C-alpha cells in the first residue's frame, strides 16, 4: 500500500514540476524519461500485486448439498448440518481466522450469514435446505 502512495506522489510531483518547466527543458530526453520510468514502475508493481493476490486467494464452487464442484487453492472440506433454528449451515472445517475475509456469491438471491464457529467458519442460509442455491466461496488475502 505504501508503495502505491509513494509512486503516486512521485508522479504527481513530477507532473506539477514538469508543467512549470520552460520549453527548452521540457524537450530534454532525460526529463521525459523520468515520468515514463515512474509510470512503468507503477504498471509493473500493479501487475505483480494483482498476480500475487490471485495466487494467495482461494475459491470453491459448492453445490446445494455441500459437495465441492470446483476449487482453486481450497484445502478445506465442507460439512453440512442444520442449526438450532432449523436453517442449513455449511461449515468450512478447520478454516480459522477472520470470517470477514470470506465472500459468498450465490447463483440465485438468498439470505445468508458468514460467522466464526468452533470447528471453522460457518455459512448459514436463511431458507429451507431444498432452497439453498449453488454458491461460490471466495477467500482473499
């Protein structure tokens, strides 16, 4: 994050100073190359950060009965149970940590809740077991 801020500040300062330079200095190759170099560094840093966040992310496409259909970098297994209130709960076994890092995308609109449980992270759907849609679990860095 600090690298983005530093590069953006450098580019902003360069653009401000470049605007006030006389035309004879604006035509110098080394002055133009400073701006180009900063933009190229910003581009490569952005590409490296995007690739790194993709490699560190995990995802799984889950059927309505709790079977993993497709997965990427997802070592956990999913158990299904029913909560005390009768709603279906999908439990990502042995996945501990912040439950807010987990995003759920359902195939059809459905109300759900992601929370920390004793055995991992729980995803509770507020509907009948037969009405639970297929969904994708995304865990980002």
